[in-house]
């Protein structure tokens, strides 16, 4: 199921077998990183998250508390919860945040027999898709051979 309403300004596609908490946190962070939610934008209340996404209020509270503890949201008296202005960090610090996810991706790609060039092309296409630059990603990935021009499959 996919949920996105006027009260919740991001999309969540619930997948069976994955934690609702993790899925909503991921969707929230994705919205912040992609610019869909910007610093100072209001974030849905626990009640709104619970009602609109049809999740337990305790799970909604845990989500908001987690994002506040991570410094991604801040609570402002009289205003509510808003997207925080993220502190500047070094490129190395930001890259290290993804270390575990990158390792999982590489392990899964190797397990499936996907070559590095194919992974880079796929990551580039997804990056451009999230950046809103889909037209160039389709042309570049179609025009670039992944292994020097020879087709494996």
C-alpha cells in the first residue's frame, strides 16, 4: 500500500516483512534529502502520522522521537515539529553514514552477479531520478556500454 496525503507530505509504500517504523523513517529522511521537505517545513504531528498512515500512535511517536533525536526534526513551542536545519559536516562524515548500506548493496549485487559498471549506471540513474533530472539519465545509461561494448546476456 502507498500512503501520501495532504497531512503527510511524503510517500510511504508499505512493504510486507519490513518494520513500519523503519519504512516511515526512511521515507521521511528521503523527503528531507530530496528537498521535498525543507528546513523549517512543518512535520506531521504524531496524531496526524498515526491517522493518515494508519499506524499505531506509539509507532508514530517513536518515529517522531527518533527523527528529533537524530537532529532531523526540532520542536518549536507554539509552532510544532519542523524540519531542522542540518549542521554542516565534512564529505567524509556524510559518506561514512552510508557505510553499512553501501556494504549491504555491494554484497547483494555480487550475490546476484551484477557487475560494478552496471551498479554504477543504476545508481546514477536513481540519483538523477531523485534529483529530477530523468531525461539525461535515460540518455546516458542507454548510450553508455557497461562493459566496453560487449554484451554478456
